[in-house]
């Protein structure tokens, strides 16, 4: 069977063990448990600083009722950020390129925000379907549009993360193959391609962080509407 | 696209949530911060001026 460029994304398994399990369980070795000392080492201090700052900034616009989501969203941020960043290293597998993982995270969390809104304040939650000041003839159309946009949210959340990371990895693969193949034939063009690859890698680092953040931010926005 | 192959979907879904619910929150919550945030007081306390006895 011919190898296509998408084959790097098929969930690998070795000796019957799906390797995604290792890709999902090993990164947490990088987050050691803080000691009971007053001052920890540099890595723990940095991780603690980041978690605290991020959670603070994320929950500023939310009502107090939404603050019980703080551990969940902080864990999710660490989860996605670590998986995205580690996947940029050579020979690693990025679990967040799997649509199953992203949809599996997006759909339950989005559904949780919707159910919370519908249970605690159904009128307010349903009121989002009709923005204030809509001209009367537009009301039926707008309700349909808002319903569609509500149901598209989990799809968009999952697919956005998957597509961004998949596209990034694919581009890195393509351009590095091009640079490698061009090296014996046209070294100058290969050098230019290598510079392009360097810039692309920097972009991918940024995209990895940004996409994780966007996921969480949108979830917090959906929570804000419903809490 | 191999991501669309539904065979490992359920396994990936379950395993992700197991990791996400069991391993991560303890690691995140283990970071404790010693400074309790206190609200800023509205009144500035009255201070009486004093002279430092330098000698």
C-alpha cells in the first residue's frame, strides 16, 4: 500500500498496544508534585505561576457560579498545551490531531455548559436565541440561525483544534521533505526551504499554544453565557 | 484521513477522560499559594508621625 502524507496521523499501535496511550500518559511526568517546602525548584515555581495567572485571567469575566470550573479548565489548559507542544518534537505523536480526542473533549464540556444554563436559568439561556432589538419579521429566521450556531459550537471547537494541528504537522512534513530532496540538486533552494521550515516551526509553536488557549477561552465564554 | 477511522474512537475518548479526570487535577491542585488574597481596605489607617531616634 502506498504511503500518503496523512499516514503520520493514523493512531499507531505496536505489538497490539495502541501507542496513543503512551502519548497520553507520559507527558505528566513533566509536572512533578510540589513538595511541602515553602519554595520549590524553578520548574515547579514556573508551573505554579503559570497555572495561577492563567486561571486568574480566565475567570475574571465569569460570575462566581462559574468559578467551580476553575480546576477543570486549568487542567484542560495544561493538558492541551503540553500535548500540542510536545507533538512538535521529531518522532512524537500528537494526540490532539485525533478528531476523536478533540470531539471527545469538546462535546461533553459544551453540553455541560448548555445543561447548566438550561437547568439553573432556563429563561436566560433560551433568551440567547433571540438578540435584543431584532426587527419582528426577522424573528423566526434568527431563532433558527441561533439554534444552528449553538449546535455547531462543539463541532467547531473540536474540528478547529484538529485541523490546525493536523495542517501544521502536514506542512512541516511537506516542507522538510522538499528541503531534504532538494539538497543534492539545488542547495540554494534547499537552504531557502530550510529557512522557510524554521519560520514555519516557530509559527507552529505559536499555533500550538494559541489553539489550546482558544479552546479553553471559547469554553469559558460558553460557560459565561450560561452561569 | 486516518483520523476519521472510527475504530479507536471510543478507546481514545475513554482514555483521554480517564487521564483528564484522574491524573491532571491532582497535579494542578497540588500547587498551593501561600498568599491569601485580601480585599483592599477602604480606609487608610491613621498614622501618627514619629521621629526616629538616630542617636
